[in-house]
C-alpha cells in the first residue's frame, strides 16, 4: 500500500492518493469505502457494481465478524483468500472488526481477552489470535486491529480500560501479523479528549501503515465531535492515511474531512436505503444555499426524501434531475414508490445505486473544494444552509 497527501487547505482538510494493491486502481481521498455484508455490497450485485463511479467505488470494506458463522479460515485460505473466493480481484478490500450492519458495540461486549459480537449464530468472543487467523486466511489489502469500542456514556474507568485493551490487542495483532496486507492501528477513547489523545499518541508509536478511528457514532454529541476528532488527528503522523467508521451524515463527513480524515464507511447509505430514503441535496454547497424550497420540501430535512410517501405516487420525475446514475436515467420516483409499497427488492437495488452514486459525487465535490482551497467556505455554506432550513421548518 502507498499513500501520499497531494494538497492541503488552510486548515487540516487534505486530498491524497491511495494505492492499495497492484491489481486495484489508485483512489483519490477523501473517499467513501463501500460497506459490505460478507464482502458483497448490500443491494448491488457484483455485475451492477461496475455501473457505480470508478475508481471511487473500488475499495470495499467488510467485517471479518460476518464470516464467523461461514466458511472456516482454512477453507477460505484453501480457496486463495477473499478476492479469489468472491471473484473480485480488481477491487480492494479493507477489513474492520466493527460490524456497523448487524450489531453495534455495547459497553459489556468485551473482556480482557477479546471483544464479543452478536452474530446470527449467537454471541462470539473473538480473541486477537482468532481475529488474525481470519485476517490471514482472507488476505485483505488492509486491515484494522481488533478494538474494544464502547458507547459514549460509559464511565471514565471503562473508557480507559478500552484504550488499554485496544493498545494491547494492537501489539498482539502486530506480533501475529500475516505476510501482506497493511495494518491500520485502531484508535479509540470514546468521548474523553485525554483518552483519545493518549490512544492516538500510543498507536502512532507502533509500526503501522495507517489508522482506523473507532468509537464514533456511538452516542457522542455532534457538538463534541470536532474536538474529539482533532484530539486524534493532531497526534497522528500526517503522512499516513486515516480511516473512520460511524460518521455518516453529510455534516459529520464534513467535520471528519475538516479534521484530516481520509476514508469513511458507507453504512449510512445502507440505513437510508433500508428506510426507503433517497439522497437529494445539491452536491455543490453554493447551489444548496441558493436552491429554492418547494412547498412539499418543507416536510423534509433537505438532504433526502422518503420515497414511501404518497406525495411521490404520481411523480414521474427522476430522484434527482440531471443525475447520471442508472436509477435516475431509467426510472421515476413514482415507480420506486410503487416498488417500495409492494415490497419488491428492486426498490432497494435502485435506491442503493442512486444513494451510492450521489454520496460519491459529494466526496468528489469535497475534493474539488480542497484542491481550490475553498473547503472552509464549502463546509460553512453547507452547515449554514441546513441550519436556516431547520429553523424555517420549525417556524
Ligand atoms: Zn441518481
């Protein structure tokens, strides 16, 4: 793996280029990783995956935990690893222990020997040795060390314990490290600034290729996020990539980019799609500021629409006029509303294609704003427009 920072803004937002392997195209950052279930995108089959913007969708994230009830590490290893098993050699794979799809970390989900996870087959305790056995068999391009993530409301004592365990497990994972695949050191610390700093500083001392930032999206206040993010990134070396899970909303992504984060998971899109929502916000924040509100928009939050709503039953326009995704080029809101109401799975497929396409476009706009040294303005206009809209619908 190779990573190079290409441009900076006045603050810490940066663009970079990430090469995860010789078979995969380089990826411009900040970028979205496509969240998967067992290595496959949730509603987009492998043959449709190529219809998503490329190479922006070429790095897939999976949780080794999803395979605890599946083929054994020996079988996966005999097949030749995850790329071989799924027949997707041209895609990069990033392994992260957090399972954002099936279960979020709980305060009692770990003990001193390992982290435990809910799976369809019951609760599993995963020790670093077992985790590394799965990683070794799958041969991902990059992998994050096992972490003891805790919700934001745990006591300081429990939070400190989670940092101590995560650092100990990082050392154990590194000592058991397979050949190939780059390790991203896990950084936790919950909602405690000092623990965040301590974990980042200690992880930075280890021999790792990048950093995976955990413990976000677990109940922390949105107002506290910038300080927590900066406590981490201020104590990490600038030349290595930072990947985060748990920041999904557009405003949260912008906060992450402002703090110098390079890679984000896409489980937010999965949850939107599952609820029948489609992203609709203008990709350029200046347009966002100027776009006119229509009466029916007054009931939405201005970033997305709920296509289950009866107001779309006769709407023959695409989700977003001018969007060049497969869904918007071929289908109308009325058709997707119908598919949702009759519980046809095609609804989720079409929504997932549009939502992924749209969010990838958002990341492209962010990169462009950084390159033009206009990211701070882009960020401010987006947040201000949302505030004004929320204030207007409250009135
Ligand atoms: Zn579209």
